[in-house]
């Protein structure tokens, strides 16, 4: 029976941003989990796009461009602002973005709580002002990376949902009470609750069930470099492996690879895909994953028990994600095609190394890590009529 069938369903507002795919995927996963709990009053808003369309488009282009043209600049900006406090001059400016829009949204939607999957904290900033404090709903933050940028830390946030115990401890060192932090994992799509291979999926994706599969994910926008070199090297150096290359929404990349490998002698072992909605199915068939280190994709790989290989991580939160997982023995970071190919084939050709790599991944899996745990906790907080203190 649904949790709130006998009571008024709380109305929830989820604020996300469209910088990459992770923040919106997390928002949708939480919405879906809320619906499974019997709550159908959830509204998703891209606050930056709604409040400042021009600025949103400009900053999104910069974010995507940073992967190919300006990675050092993006990394420098991330590192410089990483220790930034919410009440610093720049921190205050960032958290003022969308302030007028959030005032209107609160008045129009009258939500019982606001969930943030991106640290644009106009509402928590408003709650610090005495005249707005009593009239605004509780604010929850869902951190979608394995690294803690101080932009996520704000006294107006009532509750945090984090991917790891390490991140909870880091929040504690910054004065956030442990009772206000839940280790929930990064919210994922429903399919990742139980990732198991099904023989029919091999036919669906055109893969050979007898061959090891390297899943190569170029990112939602297909910006990973050296894709063609990696594919050619893997196909030529191991006559047993097959590659499932996911190009995301980059149709140009998909067409370029298709054209380049059309006459390749091992083209039968390369399968090309655009954006794959049911990515858990493809992960369930794979032996290893090569990817950009976005928080959501890495969490998906952990849920699927896939050994992770990260190629040329961009400085910033993605490099920090990569470094964190490497420190846990759950990922290998490579910077050159030959290095990556050798590392991949070394694991695929050595059953013991493959088993050890999977064991490291499995140690990062949480017993109750899902969007469900976040949805249950939020509804419990609201259903019990509790309002958490906004003081750190």
C-alpha cells in the first residue's frame, strides 16, 4: 500500500540544472521513486534555464566546450572556488541566481519541500533572511558527485543526501550534524535496482554472448577524445573482445566512427549506439566500462559491478570523482590510448585481476543505495510533520 494514500500527498519541487546529464537524471530518478511510494505531486524545474535562459545557454556551452578546448581553465575555476563559503562575495552571488524565480515558484506551487540536485541555492539563501524564514519550505540537497565542492554546503539546507560515508564525514568536519546527512548513494534509474544479464539482451544489442564486451561510453554529448584510436587498438590487439560504443547525443561522432570502420577487418566486433535510455541492460552484458567520470555514470557502474576505466578525466569534479574511486581500487585512470588498451586487456586476460577489480567495486555498493531511500526519507520527514532545523 502506498505510504500516503490516507493523507494529503506532499507537493515536492525538484530543482536541477542541465549541465551534463547527471543532475536531470537524478531529479527524474527521485520523481519516479516518489511516484512508486504513492506520491504524484512532484514538479521538476531547471531553475537556471527558467530564470536566466541566455546565461544558462552561455554557461552550458562553456561547460561542454571545457572538455575539448579549455579543460585546464575549467579545472582552475573549480579548484579556486572549491573552498568557497556560502557567504563569500562570489558564493553569495551564485546563490542569488534564480532568486526572483524561486519566489514566484514558491508562491505559485506552494510546495511542502524543495529538493536540489544542483547547488543553485536561491531558496536556502532566502531562508537566511528573517522575513522569509518562516514562510519557506524545507530544502534538501542531493549531492551527485563523489567530491565535495563547498558550493553544496549551505546553512539553509535542512538535509543532505550523499553518495559515501567519506562525504558524510567531510560534511561533519564542516559543522553539519550527522543527523542531517543520509548516505543514500547517487539516485539512479529503476533498472539499476537489480542488474542481471538476460540472454535476449544479447540479441537486442547485437552482441555475442561468448565474447567479453568492453562498454565504451563517450558521455551524454559524446565528447571523450581518441575514440577511434581506442576502438581500433582494442579490436586489433585482442581478437576475442567486442566493443559496445555509446556515442550519446553526438550523432556526428556516431557517423564518423561508422564511416571510419565500415571497411575495417574487425568491424563485426564493433557495435555503435546513440543515447541509450536503458543503459543498465547494456551494462549487464559488459565486462568492463570505459567512461567519463560523471558521478551518475560511475554510480551506475558500481551498481552493475563493472570494473571502471577512466580516460583523460577533465580537471574539476570529474577528475576528483576519478581520483576518489581509484583510491578505493574501483577505477583505473589512463591518459594515453596505449596505456588504456594495455590496462583493459590486462584485466580481461587475467581472471584473478578481473575478480579482484569486481570485488573492489562491490565494496562500494550500499545495501540501500537508491532513489527509493531518498524518496522514503523525504516522505517520512514530511509525513511525520518534522521540520529539521536549518542551523548547521
